[in-house]
C-alpha cells in the first residue's frame, strides 16, 4: 500500500476538517491499524505541519479502467476513510488512472457521485492516464482527414505549432477544449477535445 496523495484532517489553523496534501510520509502497522507519519499541508490555508494519521487497514475496491475501446475490471487497494473524487489520479499496477465516475452505496441502492469515502464506494470508473488520445482534423483544401495522437496528458499543444503525419505537415489553427474553442495560446493534451490543423505540404 502506498501513502495517499491527500487526506482530510482537522486543520490546527482553520479549525475544521480540510483536505491536506501529504508532502512526505512513512507507513507503519499497529494491530488492525495502518499509521502514516509525515508532513502534511492544508490546501485551504497552506499550513504545513507534522502529523500522525491512524487509519484502518486498506480494502480492495472494484475499479473499471477504460482505454481506447476497451474496459477492464480490476481492484485497487485504498484506505476505508480516504476520500476519492472525480478527476483524482490513482496508481494501479504502476500505471496512472484518472477517476471519471464513482458508484456509491446508499441505503436505497446505488447512486453516481463525484466524491465519496472509500468504505462507501461500490465501484470506481476510471481511464488510463499514462497517455491520452488527441483527435486531430487535418484540412486539405476541400477535403479533410482524421488523425489520432497518443501523448502524455501534460504535453502542450500551441496554436501555430507544426504537426507531422507520415509525409504530411500541418499547422494548428484552432484547438477545441472542454471549455470552448482556443484560437491562440497553448492547451494541455488532457484538456483537448479536438485539434484543427491545415496541411501545408
């Protein structure tokens, strides 16, 4: 079991339970508990302090991971009191996956949610995040073609950048993101819905 990236703790400055980033930590076991001894930082006020977190032992949670047109069922080991949120990045078998949806156990059945305590989770849906698929439409005069780029999520694409496909070269003139159309600047691959480019030769 690895040290989690973040944890909800009562902040000594805020006076309430807030999300803390775990900057550095070591795992230990004591009876039925797992301890995390380390340095945490409150994401609300920025206070950094040493804390010892006592947690129940990890449990296996069902997870469905999608990549391209395939979906595979697996299990991921998480702490029962840990919180999981949509868009969180998790490590599964040394690969990074990004949470897309969570099915939470309720008294009257199962409900989809964007955030849940691990012990209340029925299933996590996620997508592989080691690489993302970026769709590109290349305009060639009166015709156009579609291409796919497989890149790391953090790779940045700039309007007016050059792209190469086999023997073709194209220049990016627009980038469609989840928030709208960008006609200048840069966009990370993980935020791109489609790139529009013009062939130059």
